[in-house]
C-alpha cells in the first residue's frame, strides 16, 4: 500500500525533552533548520576565506549571493537600507537552503509548515513596524492615509490600508508554506504512481523528473519573493508611500 503523500510533513521527535510539563522536544523540523544554518555557515566560511582576485566556483557563488541580495535591497529600498543587509541576506539564505534541503529524498522541508513561515513573517512584520515608528514617530501612521486623498476617499481607504497592513504576515507566510507543501505533495503523488505501475511507470517518472526541476526553481524563486516582499515592507517603513 502506498504511503500517504502528507506523511512527509509529519513532525516527529528526534530528541524527546520535557520541562515543567511542557513538551520542548527537538523535532525533525528543528533538526533541518539547524542543518540549514550549518550549511550556510560552511558555505560562507569556505567561500569567502580565499578572497582571490579571480574567484573560483565556490567564491563566485558566495559573491553572486551577496550581489543578488545587495541589488535587491538597493533596487527596492535604496542605499540608505544597507544597514539592514545582514538581516535580509540571512533571511534569504535560510529560506533558500531550507527549501533546497527539502528536495533531498527522505529529508524534511521546514518551510512546508505554516508555523515556521509565520514565525519568519512575524519577525519581519514586528521589525518593520518598529523601524517605521523609530524613523517617523507617530507620523508613521500616515502610511494608512496617503497624502492628497480627499476625506471621503480616506474614510474608505484607511480601513483597507489597516487591514492590508495587518494581513501582511499571513499572506507572506501562506505564500511560502503553500507553494512548498503543494510541490512536495505533487512529487510524492507521482512517485507513488511510478512504484505502483512498475514497468509502465516511465510516464509518471518523466513527469516526476520535470516536476523536480520545476520544484527546484520554485524553491529558489520563493526564497527570492519572500525576501523582496520583506524589502518592500522595509521601504514602506523608511519612505512611507
């Protein structure tokens, strides 16, 4: 009997722990998030240690990652947002590596769980809100009332702006979680067809190869989109509308 495609998303304890009656066990999700941090650390340390004038492949990948995020911040926020580069770069690399680690057979995709993606989105939401009030004080509330709008328009527009602002962490987290979960579920379904059809499973196998390539692209794209949206929210906090 084929396994349930959703079994791959099941949270399991790897190190059972309990403190004061509260379950604080180390799970497979936590394990792969720690693995992602370890991979990023190794990638950065080994890629940046040579600092050659003519970079090798590893150094080139590190520099490309750096330039990608630096360009993202520069184009969406402006040069004054350089101070936030470490956070955006860390965010991008963490989501990217978590997504790609999930492509390894029998691994676990931490970003396929809404609790993980919502935690990331919540950090962005709270951080951007704090930055907005630090930059503009109570003037940050002008974000909900665009300059030049008439009173009648503002009566309609302000509630819409407030709702859209507070729904940001939900939309941001659901986009990433839904894409990763849907893609991995589809791969598991086609893998089940390959096994069940035996010698006649070459057609779903071909689809599975194509879907795997597409899922890798989506994994990279979703990390980029998540980071770009974080930069857009940061731009609103710094420049308002």
